[in-house]
C-alpha cells in the first residue's frame, strides 16, 4: 500500500470537510445573493476540492491524524474474518471443494451491489443530464417564437437579503398569472405593467422562460461534471465489487 493512501477514517473526515466547505460556501452565497457563488454553485465544490490538499497537509502535522491510520477493533475483527474466509476458501480449493458462504456474507454482498451499482449508473447520467439541462432553454429560445407578456406581479422573496424577486406575467395564451423562469435574473428588474420577452414551451405551456437571460453553462462546469462522474463511478464500483 502506498504511503500516500488515506485510511478509512481519514477518508471519511476528508469527505466531511469537502461537504462542509462546499455547503458553507453556497450558504454564504445564499446570504449575499445575488452573488457569484449563489449563481454558480458548482464553483463551491471546485473551491472545496482545491482546499482539500492544503487541509490535508495541515492535519498531517498532528499526531491524532496518524493515529487514525490504526484500525479500530471492529475493523480488525472484520479483517480477521475476511482472512479466515480466504483461508477457508484456499483449503476448500486444495481439497477440490467449495467454501460454504454464510447468509450474512450473502446479505452484505447483495447490499453492496444494491448500493454501488445504482451509484455507478447514476454517475454516468450526470454529464448527459447536465448537457440536457444546459441545452433545453437554449433550444427553446432558438426554436420557439419570442412573445411579449405583461408583468402582473413582482414579489420579493421574504428570505432574501438582496431583494431577489419572483416575476409573474399574464400568460400570452389565456392571461393566467404564471411565474417566469429566469425572471429573477432580469436586469433591470421589471415592474408591474412592463412587457418582457418570453418563450412558451410548446410541450409544457405552463413553462414560460425569459428570452433575455443567458442560459449557457460556464465552460468550467463541464470538466467538473466529468470529474464528479468519474469519482462517483469509481466509488460505486468499489462499493459493489471491491
């Protein structure tokens, strides 16, 4: 085993650090919205991932981090059982037989497969779903006719400290009030009675999208999604078949 390998509890702490920093940065962006972090949540994960390296270097200076490398009693007992099973399998193979697998081991293997395989398959869907989500509104605006709708209400989010709003317009077809997707990103902010450019989704008329908003995904989101997919794929396969 390489000296650079992290052991179980060390990996768990590093993962907890990553999740905590990512969530903390996004929460900070939510408190200060509109802000770069709030508009680009994937950046929070990128920053958190980048700080994992200096954080690891820092904790390696402390003895308690080294002590986490020692297996717990439960882990040692599990390793002993695994060694016993391996020895039993080897003995059975030498005598031309097969080791009998206990019900507990069968349940553990089945549980790992049930958890790991969906995780691995789900990781493969991250990039296609990201591409689809990125393209949907762009294709909609490019292909559907742009129509004007009258703003009927501009409601400020009561939890927002930066005056984020929900914009509703009279639907171009029946006049019913409907929320505009991307209305909170309009600049300048519309007022009641203004006319704004919108596109109505032909497949779902209740989906009204602002035509003045840039729906393109930043370039850095794609390599991040690829990296995230590969990491989750590796974790899923390790859980299922490791």
